[in-house]
C-alpha cells in the first residue's frame, strides 16, 4: 500500500551567509498563491520540467515592486521580478540535468527568516511530502521525497496544485539595519557576486535539498520518521564501525551525527567521482625545539583566496600577531612595527573575528609574512575560509580554536622574530580533502548538532568548495557535476 506523509518543520539545512547559528524553518507555509509559472527544462527531450509556484502575497517577495536596475544578465526591473527570474534560471539548470515524466513543482517565497547584525539564514528548503511502499520503489518500507518517487514511478503522488518542494529565502538580508547590513543577495546570473551572496548558487543548493539531498530521520534523536528510514539513510555509513545508518540504533545514529569525520557517504556514484573533484588534503605540521606538546599534525581548512597549499607549500617559524589587550591578534588593520618584525619571513598566526579573512591576509602579506594561519574564535571543527582577492599571494589555512590555543602555549617563549616553533603547510597526497580513509565523501557532522544542517550536507573540509556544504562559498560555479561538483552524483545514488 502506497503511503504518503506530509512534512512540517523538516526543511533541510538552512544556509547561513556568515558564520553563525543555523536554523530550521517550517517546510510548509500558509501563504496566498499570487502567481503560477511553468518553467521547462533546457530544450532536451530527456529534461525534466520544473514549475515554480509563487507563494508570496501581492507586494512582497517575488512580487516586490521596488524598482531595480538590470544586473548581470538579469533583465528584471523590480526587486521581485529579478528574484523570480533568478529562480527560473536556477530551475532551468536543474531541469536540464534531471529526467522525469512528472513535472516537479516548487512552492517558493521570500520571507523574513532568522537574521541578526552578524549572521543570517539565507534560505531553507525540503520535500513537502514523502512517499513509501509505492509499487516501483527500489527499497520497500522507505521514505522517498515525492519528486524522486514521481520520477521512479512515473506517477505524481502530490495532490493537484500541491508542490513537491517548498523553498523559503530571506527577504530581509542586507535591507535592514539588524540583518547583516552591507550583505545582500546578488541577483545577477553571471557569477560575479563578489563579496555578496550569489542568489542563483543559493537557489541551486536549496532545490537540491528538495529533490532529496536530506534525511527525514531526526538527526537529534536518531528516530526514523514514523518508524521508516529515508532512502538517504541507506547511503550513510559510520566509518569507524563500517555500519550503515539503517543498521544502527537511534543512540548510535545520534552519536555518528555529532562525531567529526565519523560519517561518510557510501554511494557508488559519489565515491567514484571524488578523485576527479577533490584536491589532496592540506595539513599543518608543527615541529622545532620549542614545539613541545604542540608538535604533530593538525587538520586545516583551506582558503578560497590566495594560492592553493598544494601548489605553494611553505615552511617557516610560526609567529603570533598580538594587537589586542587580551593577547589575541586580529590583523584587521596594518600591522604595527613590532608585529611586522614578528611575521616578516615567517608564518603569521592570527585570530578569527572582526574583519574578513582576506583583510587579515592582505595585512600580514603586506608585513612580509610567508603564510597565514587563522585560529578559530569559536569551538568546533575545521572549516574553510571564504573570500576573493587576486592580490593575495601567500597560502592561508584555518585551524580550530583548541588547536590555536595549543599553538599559542608553545609560542610563549619567543624572541621578537623567532619562536623555535616551525610550521609547515603542505598537502597530503594520500588523502583527498573532505574524504575518509576510503575516499568516501565525509558528511557535515559538527560536534554540536545543527538541526536541519547536520547529516544533510557535505563536510566543510572539502577542497574544492562544493555546492552542498552548509554555507554558500564565494567561489562556487553553477555546476552540479564532476569535475566541479558532487551534487548530481549524490542524487544519482538516490535514484535520480
């Protein structure tokens, strides 16, 4: 018997524009339907059809009449029209990569989402309904999102006019003083967002969630939805025990969802594609006569700016920047003479916070540093550093707060320009960035559960940056497949 379940509050990862708390928003919203727009694929006979249901009321969101100048190939002359045109553009890209005889409907709206002066939820999306036990289901007793179920069965399981996917985007971003002032959605179609958030990339990300890039199992409790696993769960594997999520207890699933580097994607399409997409992992090695207990290897996150560490390995004395009363070094302004002497010809250790990573890199580079290491300001796992600046010629990496504290202890006994602690940034050819020891893609499993984001994204350690990491990175292209990305291979693993 075919079983259909409507979802509420299960939108997959809310994607932040700046580092900050992630939030889950409801996957169902009671909004007036102001317009219905059909949008076909890119002309291929095999392409799917994606239809957009504009769920904004008149005068807001997609219907916002605020005048706007055409930008980056987007011909809209109002804010709402540009938003809708960008959505159509992203839907076109996805439609050209999918095969389904059932049109895929997306209920979309711009709404006020979580936001403050330093961080914002960009958007959230997910399946509106899930289906189990339909006659052609590859795995019985398993939840499939209705868009995927429709593709597999050739039957539309949604009620007439109901969406298969519900997507919500932040209408307040950059437009209000209490919502990351200065940070806005870039509405052009030419990938020239610069320091702004590329709306098309964000849309591509959220549509992927609705197509099935999410679990319907509760990642906080480990409980299956109404006692049935998601098709997603058959591809998740605890790489410490080599056990699939569907084979584990609820408590074991909870543990794997909060174990850094502990959960991998076991799907064939993704695993065979990782060597073509990912670069060798970067690593920081600490040695020297004063290294003491800090000696050893450290995991690092790569920067989107400057030369790749694999192309520009560097080894030098590690020296801290100290420009704060508490002993930290932010490097948000040109370095003083004392700090410039410390980092000249050395690798600079600075702290995250108060300014963009590229600003820090420019300042330590101008002072003569050969490289930069950024110690995180908040507890957590390794993550990359977004930003674009072609003038930066030194390699940079990011380490955890705990590792930063360990290095600072080792640097206490130093002279003005020498520490006796040697840092080497290099790549590890035996491991791909963002994979486990079997080159399976790691999933996003921070030590503290991030509802709606944990488990349903790729790790932030991937290099190159991937579309389906929990944040939208500035160097993304509108590409879904190898050699640029792994999103489409993962959907292939699900059955698309």
